[in-house]
């Protein structure tokens, strides 16, 4: 019994401390530029995108010191690539998202970064986050994960624009 308690105490001690957090709001997704589904339904694509983007922002915010909060309202999304409908020659094919340099990912959001005392340290309205060279960069083994290019774009922007604001 004692060994079990010591093991549990060791796990708790090794757990990361509470860090910053990210809070997202999605402003009228039906008006977003491009969240058209590839395979799947529009509802499933939206839910999957929201999970992926929320995860990217939350993981980025975890690097913030304890008590810091990144809040954002996402007002537009344009996913990487373009959805091509099934071709007339083979109408049984599903919609397919084709990635090209011309259709790069972008997000428009308004945000606030607040410190532990509630003071606004940084903010922006209608900030455009984009990655026009998304296909030129080397990809990792995780490139097959959903919304990989958007995830990378969010993390890079957060590291460049938000992390330097932390005192």
C-alpha cells in the first residue's frame, strides 16, 4: 500500500504546473471563407477544425506563465488548399482538398493577452494570421494529422507575436 501512495505522489510531483490558458470563441462559422469539407460532412469538418485549432492555441498557451490568459474571437478561416468536387467522369469520388501554393491557410481573429492581475498586455483586432509559403517548408512526420498546416501556422504565430509580450 505504501509503495502505491509513493508512486502516486511521484506522478503528481512530475505533472506539469498549471500554465497559461487559451479561450476561443468562434464568430459565425457559416460565414467563414473556406471550411468546405473534403471527405465527410460540413458539420464534422467544422467540429474537427475547431478541436484542432483549439488544441493548437491551448498547447501554445501552455508555454505562458501561470495566470496568463490568451483570449481570441475567430472571425474567419480559410483552410489550406481548395476542395475539388467529384469529376463528371467519376461522380462516385468524394470531394478532395487539393493543396497548392495559391490556396494558403489563413485565420482572422481579435485577441487579448492578459496577465495574472487581469492587465491587458497585448491585443489586436482583425489580425490576419497566414502562411503563404506553407508548402515550401519542410514537413514533419505529423504532416498527415488533420489541419497540420493550420496548426503549424498558429503555433508559429503564437511564438512570434504572443510569447514576446510576456514579461
